[in-house]
C-alpha cells in the first residue's frame, strides 16, 4: 500500500479540466471518499456502447474489489481485460445561486480508470468478499456465515488497482457573479446527508439473538 | 408523452438478466425513480474506454436533459451522437443476511441507453435549464435569475429520449438459505434515507430577503 500522502500521476483521463482547483490526486482523499460510499457505478463497453451497473465494492489497500454472479456479463468483461471506469459520488448538498447558471451541488467524487483482473486464489477471494461485506457495514463479515466453497465458485471476483484515479470535491455556498449579489434573491446551500433508521429484524431470527451493535449504532460507527 | 402505464420494449441492453423479477419496464416506475434522484451517472467512450461523469439532470415528459460547459468533452461526444448510458440509483437500505453470500442492498435504479442530440433551439434550451434546476429543487427556477443569452450560449444542452430503458428494484429483508435460518446470527435490514439539514444562507444575501419555503421545507416538499 502506498503512503496516504502519495499523489497519483495525472493522466489524460484523470486530469480535472473543469474547475481544476477542485481536483485531488492524493490517495488519502481518494481512499476517504471510496470508504464512505455504499456503492460505485462501473462502466464497461459490452460491444454495443457503454453499460453502467451500480455495484457494491470493497477496498483493500489500493485495490478495489467487485463481485457478482459467475455469469455477470460486466464482471466477465472486466475479467477479460476490458477498459473500465469506476465512479463513486457522495452528494453533500444543493447550492442555490442567485442565477440559474451558477446553481451547483456540493459533492465528493472519485473516478478510477484501468482494467481489472479475475481473482482465482481462494484466500484472496475470501478476503475480497469479507472486504466487500465490511465496506458496507464494518464488522459484519466476522458474524455472517462465511461463503462455502460452492458459493465462492459461484462468485466472480475482480480486482482493480487504484492507480489511475482522481477525486473532485466541491464545498460551501454559491459563487455568484458580483452583479447578482444585490438582487432580492435568496442564495445559499442546503446540506444533505444519508441517515440510517432503526434496523428491522427478519421475522425468522431465533429468540435471544440480539441486534448487533453495528446495526443499532449504524449512524455512529459509519460516517455516511 | 407516453401514457405512464406504457411498457417500454425490452432490448438486449435493457433486459434484466440477474433477478429478472426485480426488473420493471413501465414508464411510471422509471419516471418516479428518475424524479427522486439528485444526479445521474453518464457514461460515454471518449476514445480510450468508457468515462463516467456524475451530473445533474432534468426530465421533461420522456426526455432527459443534461447540461454543462460548452467545452465539456462528454457532452460534446453526446452531441456528436456517441452511444451513451445514463444510470440513476437510489440506495434505500442495507440487507444483512445470515450468510455473507446473501448480503444485499435495497435500491431503485434506472438505466437508459441510446444517443443524445444537441439542443440549439433557444426556447427548448431555456425549458431544459429550468427543468434541471427544478429537478433538484422544485420551484427554484421561478425565483432564480434566468440565464442571459451569453450564459445560454456558454451552455451545451443535450436531450436523451427515455425509450430504451429499464428499472430494477429490491425491497425488504434478507433472502437466506433455509438451512441458515436457525443459525444464531441476526438478519434483517437497515433502512437508509437522504435528509436535508437547515439551509445555510450566503453571507451576502441582502437584509429582508427571506429563505424560500422550498429551502426551509426541503425535506417535506421533496421525496428524497
């Protein structure tokens, strides 16, 4: 794993051209955004133009893991080496400028380019599946019944290096034209956040099995 | 605009192959998911593999509008007729099964395939920009300073028909293997929702300009 302060090399694909001051190429920023997200959007060309699929994911050091059914067409294309893009976006707020033109959002986003490789090593596959479960809800993989060998065989896992990637971050209020500031129009921003409600137990949970702390305190243990 | 009960034709790209019972092809479901989302992810191949960009969007009848700077490479590719994919995903909850294998999420997602066209007609361009502003915060376009002709010229707007599209929806608790139900492992789901906090006024708002109701009551007027 590279040092968190490492800066990734800027490439033609990762260079932030619009509002370049919002671009970040350091692994610390990229990792933090990835770790706060529940899901990513993955795009691959399956032969008739790009396809986007939302997916869960896990991060181990500077690799992203994706998984799915062994027959999943998008994962199979990644396993064959197709060019891919992974995007993660956190929406932090709505920005109301005086002008329609300057309306915006506050967000933190990451985009990763590259290719992936199929993971066949059983130990790495188990680590990857645990990482994906724990990415969504930290600590869960230690409690859940682990995958059987048959379940692992039915699961396709791919690994994608976080080596060609960038982040883009916008924060704060509107940036209006000076001439618009005296207009009698309200400007400002509305913060948004994702919250978890109380967990809902499955009716078949045996008596005496308590709700685990990571489900009760989901809002506190996670930064979503 | 087609009748909301209209079912879109299923194509090779829109057919839901994994968990087909979660697939929906009716415009009412597709429109409702699009309208609840703040942003979409758009993918186009710019010549070196797929690129995903998160963007605001608007919907007018059965068209999606995207906009951005006139020099935006992804929008320019769409204006030239590149194949595209637009994805919208709402994350509604985390699903904790007894087995790691059956962990899942509750979500509502839409994917739209096709090509777009550049909007040059000034009236349509204004309607599109209003629709994008109002998509994020209903009613805002009537209060904001409208785009000047110069601002409109600096904005590239594209229109994408919602004609090749599908939705996928998962709700409820875990679906475990029968053999796992007696295990002493908690199973259930954790509902998630996006909430808005109190609006934060820009320091330059002139005295006497009130916070508009759609910003104060954002949580109530919107279904996010």
